[in-house]
C-alpha cells in the first residue's frame, strides 16, 4: 500500500512540476511580449516628442505671423 501511495505521490509531483513549468513558460512569453510592446511605445513616444519639439517653436512664429496678417487685414484699417 505504501508503495502505491508513493507511486501516486511521485506521479502527482511530476504532473505538478509539468503544470508549473507550463505556466512559467506562458508567463515568460507574456513578459517578453510586454517588453516588446513597451519598447515600441517608448520609440513612438520619443518620435512624438521629437516632432512636438520641432513644431513647438514654429507655433509661436505662426501665431506672430497670424497676428501681423490680422492687423493688416483688419477692417479697422480700412
């Protein structure tokens, strides 16, 4: 009887080990996918930041030019 229970315990241990290994493999795959997504998001964020940095100084210049044009075109001057 003890030998049967010992055999059942060993089989259960092997199944549990296999199950935990499978869960761990899935977790590793998910973490790798999350790392890749994070890397892509960081690259996109950096590109967006670079674009905004390029455009931001130009926005003030455009506003100044719009004010100049507004003053020239304004009906008060006519």
